[in-house]
């Protein structure tokens, strides 16, 4: 089992890349966001119950619990799975150290950390152009994924909105927060000789292919 961490700012296209990799490699995509939502919904293990309880109180789930959920997933790879793609974890050096220690208990380590590199101005364009349907959750983009009728959802006809997070004044701040938290991770994985930088600008298929190449190398 090869454990791969994918790193990239909001808008870097990690989700898009992961969706393509799942089809081209024997790979499981483990997104922390999905894990937390599933745990809160099912509350079927002690960890999952802790997540449900924490989220019910509106509190932030601790690093230890998130790390525990991730490690729990690593112990059940699924048939034919050769790669684990961790997305959304670790987010900082403390979590990276936790993950490293946990993996070491099982004689494992992060084999590769792929950094999806996208310049700041491109990220801002991608994020601030997003439009979301509040009724069904579908996502669009004013330039790259236009709805058939401007301002209306293709699926349900709902009026598209810009999430507050994606408003230009908030986008710059989100990116700053991300960079402050995550920049040190690049150094962490670079120091361990496992960092691969991939250009995240351009055709999504080509980007996914470049990431796949970095993973199997
Ligand atoms: Zn809709």
C-alpha cells in the first residue's frame, strides 16, 4: 500500500484530480471532509460517535480524532487497492507528525506528497467565479462551467448564488489562511524527500495525468 498526500490551496483542483485518479489507478480517495460527514451521520464506531457529538455541539473536531479516522480508513483498503490518496489531511506540521507516528506503528510512511501548484491570481479567478445552487448543491463557474441559462441551475432551475466564502473579499483571506497553515508542510515533506510538485494549471485531464505519473514514480 502506497500512501500519498495531496496538497493544494482552495481552488487548486484537488477534487477534480482525485475524481480522475480514482478511474485511472487502483486508488482510494480519502477526503477528510467526506470522512467527517460520514462519521457524523453513521456514528457507528467510538471515533465516529465522538465526531457526531463534537459536531452536534458545533465544536471543531480535534486533530487526534481526525487523525484517528484517517488511520482507521488506512486499515481497510478495499479489494485491489494499491494507493491511498489523502486529501485534506494533514493540514499542518502537527498533523503531519501525528500521521507519521501513527503510520510508523504499522511500519508504514507517506510515500509521496503531491503539491498541486497554482498561482495565486488563478486561484482567485477560480474561487471568485464559483456559483452554487442552494437548492441542490450543484456547482458552476461564470467562465469555465457556465449554466445553460445564466444564473439558473441546470439540474433544478434554482437561482445560483455566490457563497460568502467565494466573495472576492473573502477569497484572498482564505488563501492567506491556507498558505500560513500549509506552507510548512511543503518543507516537512521536502525534508523527507517525498515532495513532488505538479503544475495545476491547464487541462484537467493533463493535470490528473501528471499527478498520476508523480504517484506511481
Ligand atoms: Zn440546483
